[in-house]
C-alpha cells in the first residue's frame, strides 16, 4: 500500500512536512513561505529546564506551532491526535493510509535508525510523513533526508512513543480542509507583525532580550560551573542552533528567503533589502557556532574565549534588534 505522494527535501522538518502535505493537496507553497507565515523565527532560553543536562534553548516555537499558525492564517484546518496506546495509534495511522491520507507524525530522534549516529540523541520534536506500508515496513518521507526511507512497525512505535521532554505520545496530524481561495498577502503581513512582536518582546528570556541574556550567562559559565560543564552548555547551544533542523543560523537564511518571496507578493522593495540584511545576520550566527565548537572541542587557542563568544552573541542581538524594528516599520 503506497500513496501517490511526492517527497521534497527541506532544511527543517516541520516546515518540510507542512510544505509536502500542502503540496499533496494542491497548494504550491515553499518551505520559506511555510516558515515565514508560521512565524517560525523565534528565540527562547529556559535555564530552569534541562535537556541532556543543559539549559533549554530554542530557536523556534513549540512543536506544531509553525504549522498551526500557518494553517490558521491561510484558512486551512488540521486534525491533530495523540494516543494513550501504541495499538490505538497504529490503528488510526492504518486507517488514514487506507483512506489515502499521507500523515504527519511527531517523533523522537534517538531511535530513528536511518539517522547517522552523531545526530541521534534525545530530542522529541522531529517531524516526518508516513505515506504507505509494505508488509511490516512503513514508507517514510522525512523531509531532512534526500530520499524516502522506511521504518518497521516496531521502530516507528518506538519513535512515536519516545519518552522525555515533549514526548510525542503517538501524535499524528494532517490537513482536513483547504479553502478555495487563500489570501497569502494578508497572511504574510500578519505573520511578520507576529514575528517582530515575539523577537522584540519585553521578556528577559525571549527574542532579542533572550539572546542578550544568554550572552551574559556565557561570561559566567566557566566561573560558576567550571570549563567542563561550561563547554557542555556551549555544545548544547550549538547543537540546538545547527543540528536540530538548522536552528539559529539556518533559520535566519530561511527567513531571508521568505522575505525575498514576500517582497514580490507584496511588491515591497524594502523587504528585499531586509532579506539581504537577515542573510548577513545568519552568517554571524554560523560564525558564532564555529567559534563555540572550537572552544568545546578544545581546539581554540584564543585567550578569554568565553567573553569573546559573549561579545559576538551580543553583537548579533543588537543587530537583530535593529533589524526587527526596521522590519516592523517596513510593513
């Protein structure tokens, strides 16, 4: 049993699943447009919550929110279901496949057998699409993979019911209503305003202020925790930035591509200029990741490395603050 579903690779899993599911319904929407209209650009630092023995940092909103906001702004209805047992989750998925419904799933990364070992750690907010089943093999379209792949029923159950933070509880989702007409222009404006509001929020751990807060914390980590623990915290920061669906730097590049598309739809030249500025900010995030990785891998010969990293991050925060104020005015 294999549905007529086309796999498209993407940079980030939730964007890719949303784009692929909507393309399957006849809406030709790019990954950057999904990300932008879904207000995917975000930042939050949660020092009071630990994952992998380090503070939580996220460059995106909670799992599912990008697709939910996208759907609401485009007038699309999505059905989401969580389950208390593997049996009920399997039954619902099988029913969808029988009804020719490609289905999005939230899963844990650690037991995804087709992932390279270095990418398999405890992270429960990954997304993929199941588009069929042959014997005991589910057919998987994971948008961050170049090609389609498979998981056995046992393997799929293991990742659907992974334990820990953001446990997916077998969650599956799919669109159930697509409007005849979609107002992309209105959705884009609403989304940009929301992203600016989030990134300029007057909350110490959110948006630009959150990035500045992390900058201050980096200066304290080696003194407060010692180099070994400080390096582990840095590794967590970079892992969430560069390995979990492109995080900090990559998300900035995707958002720049969204602004490029938005400038054409809205006939707004200022958005095109701002897309170039956001690309430059993305480069700074990537530079930060490279420098930080040298520190936690003990390959940096620079003195006072933690203060240097903090300065770099503070510069990024200041640039983003200026950027989002300009973006807010541009629309």
